[in-house]
C-alpha cells in the first residue's frame, strides 16, 4: 500500500465510523476507542506473538550484546565517573562513599546510587568484569526487545518493530556506553521498561477492578523512582508526566508521583542524616550547571560552537574558586552560584548557548577527542540517516492525522514524549553531549523505522517496494 493509498484508506475508515466510534476511559485512565488503541489509521487487528518467538529475539539480542561487550572488555578498566570505586567502597564498608588515604569511608551523594548498588553485589569478585558484561548484555537485550514489544502495542507492523529493535541493538551510543562502567545502559532499560509496563497495563486494565488501577499506577511510580536513582534527570520526567496525567486522570497522576516519592524518600532521609539536609537527587547538579555555564565556555561560544573547547582552563578556574570549600553541599551551592553569576553577566551568551547545547545533545558524530576520523564519519552517517528517517516518519504520521484516533493514541506515547521533552529542556540549560540522549534512542528508533518504511514505499524501486509492503503486512501483538 503506498503512502497516499494508506492515507485515503485510513480517512475513509475513520469517516465510516463517525457515528459508531465512542471514546471511553478504561480503568487505567487511558482514553481508548472501541476499535482499539490505534496509532496507524489502517492498522488491522493483530495476532499474538508466541513465547518462543519472543524468547528467540531476546536470546539473539543477548548473544549480540554479549559478543560486543566481551570483545571490548578492556574498556571496563576505566572508571570515568567512579561508579566502580563507589561500588567497591559500598561492598567493603557498607558505606556509599569514597575511601580517603587514611582508609576512612566518607559518605557521598555526588552520584546516583542505583547503579553502584547493583555493582556492589559482585564488584569484589575476581570475575567482576564478566558480571558487568553479563549485566549490560541482559539490560541491552531487554531494552531492544521492549522496543519491538512497544512497537507492536502501538500497532506498528512486525517488520517496523523488528527494524526499530535492530536500530537499538546496534546504536553506536548504546553500544559504546554498554562497554563502560556508566549508567546509560541502566537508564535506557528503565525508560523502555516503564513505557512497556504502561502499555501492558493499559491494554489489560479493561478486565480489572479498582485494585488493579491502584497497583498499576503505583508500580509505574515506583519504577520512575528507581529511574531517578539511576539518573537524576528522570525526576523532571516524573514531575512532567504525572503533571500531564493529573489533567485527565487525577488518581493515576497522583499515584504515579506518590510511588516515585516513596522510593526516593529513603534516599532523601539518608542524605538528611549524613549532610544534615535532605537531597532528593545528587549533589552533582551544581557542577553540571556550571560546566555548561561558565565564562570559559561562554567566551568560546562567542567564536565557535565546536565541542573542542579548553576544558583544562575551566578546571583550573573552578579549582581556584572552590579551593578551601569543604563539603559536597557547599561545593554544590558554590557551583550553582557561580553558574548563575555567569548567566547574569552574559545573558545573551546563555540564550545562544541553549541552541548550542541542543546541537551537542543531538550531534551526529562524536568530538575529535572521542573518536578517529573514520569512526566519526561512520557514526555521522548512521545518525544523519536516522534523523532523516525520523523527520520523514513524523511528516508521514502528520499527513494522516485524525484527531478522533490520534487524540487518544497520543496518550500511548506520553511516557516517551514527556521523557523526551524533559531531557531536551534539562540539557538546554545543564551540560549536554551525545550520550545523554541514550534513554530517547528507542523512541527515535521506532520513528526512524516507520519513516524508513514510508521512504522505501514511496521512493524505492518496485521490487524493493513490494518487499517492504509484504514484510509490513505481518502484524502481531506481544504477550
């Protein structure tokens, strides 16, 4: 079916149901139509995916990620953000912190605690690298599979969902971060797990009672809380999503935020006991704000938007001003204060920097100090192609807009859309680079896969077009 044929068919179908399609609210608070949660106007009823097929996808994805992780195991020796060090201290002393030269462990809240806590279970083992490789391979495989599962619950075709899964599986950013002791793999796993859980609950809630409603939204909130403990930027996602949800589903939005707060409260209480002041996320926020808003960088942006700026000059500048300041909270406040002074001194540079930070966030290739020329060209080609497919996919969906269908179906995308908006907003002001968009890659991959199919159906030779049309007719819904 061509793009124009699909649009005509979808419009005709929508018009034929003008008097029969009624909106309703299910027990999970989602708006649905009697014809189902459609995202494509011409999406037919779908068949179930066998457990064997799902397991096959998971096993294949796990083997691929395991092979890649094993081949790059040497990267695990570096510990750029001290997560392995924090995990070792936790395992050895029971304190989440760092050990000084005298052998005394000092508590910290500088980094989120979830990932080091997981590592602490095996970090003292002689095979700790193997365990991290296995952990990241499992998380990566499940993230890729959930991309496939979410695609089908959004009524995208089996082919599009498999294509999106492959994009996630081989994404350069996710592959690179999966070979490092960093939080991106875990954060992306939580992001897709929450979206999948949301869609699973919405699709099964019609046959459940009020207890299911409370359990469903509370579990989502708890998962959001764990996501916040993995990556502090998730807190804005939780606030934004629950705030939007409150406007159409007061009880669901309230339970969403309550579950999140319940998970974060022990962390807040622990920090209040240690620092005599509660901290909901980390004491790292001030530094990341200053890193993105300091005189050295703002002056650099007056001449260039390049990511090759003089970081050493900034570190020297910060060291001179923070020397003698004791305590994480005090240094965090100082960094916040210096960042605000930099913004006040150069408001035009700050506003100009918002656009640059977004360019860095959505950059197509890594900086010169991160990769060689050949690899940068290869990664640049990948992300430029993905971006073009996303744009065309969004344009194709826009052409087929029908408020009666898309108005309700849009809520099925709300977990991902609210996360995308929150991350873009945060990294318009705070420090920004390519890896920080990791949790958004499955969403981008779904849109890119749909866009690629639309491009092929419209512009590809007839033989390839027929192949795409045949593949896209296979529809399923994962259990």
